[in-house]
């Protein structure tokens, strides 16, 4: 007889996840007029500033003062992003009205071959990106690259044991080290500014337009 059979134990395990990383994956509804005016302001700013500046890889980006030149549409976008960030924020020691929320905003126009290395936004609370025009990727079935991705902030802890190791999340799925988003026009993502993210190489012929934001709240 197997010695272990004298211990007829059963295990009741409750799989819970701790220390979540909140990410708001939003579709901005009825956004046609807003997106149109944002794009118009970006094109104008691009023309005023002398066209392409190759300051990021394969694209142009504006200065971070789009609130000043983006008109009412930029202000509306800033308020919208702040409201999403507020839903994911609590302050332990003070009421929310004691905090002043601010946004720095800039536009990215990405040509074929453009991408963004993985990075974070130090010194801010939340970061956000809105897609104004997917370029050639308007058809969700078209694979023109340019995917936005987030890195697991715990990386490479599990992989330090074995590179093939994946921990199973409370949803029962193996957790990968990166999450890719298949984004569409009008999608807005708000995530912690310390969470590293990037954009894979875009292969479409038509330029892609997005707007990035740094969102902060400071005690008055
Ligand atoms: Fe970024």
C-alpha cells in the first residue's frame, strides 16, 4: 500500500490577485467632431512649425503645449482624460477637491517605419494616449503593425527563475510579459505613468496620428 494514501487530504484553494495595475481602455463615443477638430489643429501646428522634425523615430511630434494651441477640442480631451484618471485615483489623507489636476499634451504623427521604444513618463501620475487617425490601420483586419503595448511591471521576476515560466492569473490565464492592444480611432488608454510602454513599427503608407498626455494631480 502507498504510504501517502493514509492522508486523504483535499485542498480548497482560493486564487486571488493582489497589487493590480489599473489601466483604462476606453472608447470615446460620438467622437467624430472632436477627432476632426483635433486633427485640424495638429495639421495646422505641424505646418506652422515647419513640417517634419525627426525628433522621434520615423515621425513628428509637437511641443507639449497642445492645450495652448489645440483649441476647445484639446481642452475637452484633457478634461475627458482627467475624469478617467480620477476614477482610478483615491487620496488617503485629503479630499479630492484639494488636488489640482493638470495635463501636458502633445501630438504624434507617425509615418511608415515609425515606432516608439519602450519607456515610462517619470515625474507624472498618469499617462494617456488617444488615437485620432489609425492611418492605413482603419480596417481592424489589416495588419499594418504599430501596436501599442504595455510591459508587466514585475518583469523579469518570474523569468529570472526560468525564461519560459508564466504565472497563472486569477482569470486562469498564463500572464505574458507584454500586453498588446489592437486600437482603433477614438480609443483612449489611461495608465500609470511609471508603467513602461511602447509602439511597434508601423508599416502603413498613410500617416497615423495620436495624442499623448501626462496627467498629474498636486495638492493645492
Ligand atoms: Fe509614452
